[in-house]
């Protein structure tokens, strides 16, 4: 009896291919959750979905994200913090983003909260040296975005949601005692960005702290991802048929 030496290898490969496809299906379908305060990191961007920056221009439409480059932290039990600032443009921590690691509320920022801290024109800076928290979509998916801007240390501050650097189509939010909420489901391609922006105050405070609570959750993948998986399953079925004929 003539043996087909290729059949065993083809059949042995089927379980491996099936495992890879099923593993890919499971990993792709799994939702991911992100919390800006809990995820706050000493790495700006990189493998993280979060980036920390500021806008050197004004609110007229020439929006420009510039990464903050100065990280510092303190483990003081009373006034501890993690912070990102600009090394070439900083005045009492502005512009910047920081997390309260102390034991009590600091400058209107509760323990564990992340705050955006823009620079102010009252100190000789440009009118809108805004602080920016940026989310970059790691994969193409539908993302549920929830953001709340809190009063912080008082006053009224300008705030926006900016998608893909397009300030002309930004969603404007005024900061009041109502602590406004932004909630939306956004379909994002891999690499697209959503910015949470706090600009200068309108009350002559030189650097309002505006705590933000930002959580983002991804849903199942976009249809093109499912199409790739379906193609792999079809390939698997074809290999099984070919193996059966031998």
C-alpha cells in the first residue's frame, strides 16, 4: 500500500491552525478597558494608549499637540504626586497633568484623581497653553468614551473634546459647578486620537486645576477584522477537505 507522506503533516497542522484561529478570535473579540487616572504612567505614549501634552497655539483652529517631556514623582504620604510638565515652558507646574498621591485633597484635586493644569496668559504665556490628555486607539473598534470634568480649585475653565487634531470640529464644554459629562460611542481606526483638553480660565486664576475622570472601553472588532477571521476558518475547512480526500 502506498503511503502519502504529506497527509500526516497536513493533518497535524490542522489542530495548530485551528488553535491559532480560535485564539485570535478570542483575543480580538475581547473588550479592553482604560482608565486615565489608574493608567497614569512615567512613560509618555510608547506602548500605552495615553499620551500627555499641551497646545502651544491658540483656540482659533491651529491646534497642535506637543508632548510633555518632564516627568517627576513624590511618595510623600501627605502631598505625593505623579506629574508631567514641559521642561522649556513651566511655571508652578503649568502646563501639565498630575495625579494626587497624597492623603487629602490638594488644590481641588481629590486623592487618586488626575488633573489637567493649563498655563495662563496672566503669567505672560500665550492665551491657550492648554493641557491635553490624549487617547490613541490601539486597534480598530467601537469605543465607549466617558469623561467628566470637575470643578477642581474653583472658577470656570474652557474644555474641549478634540478628535484627530481637528479643533474646528471639537466639542466645547464649559466648566461649571455642574461638572459636565461627555459620553459617546466612537468608531475609531487604529492610531486615531481623542484628546481631552483644558485651556485657560476666564476668572483670572493663573492655573486652574481641572480634575478629569476618563474611562474608555472597546467593543468587538470592526467588520474587517471579522472578515479576516472568517477567511481563516474557510482556509481551515478547505485543508480538512483536502486531507480527507488523501
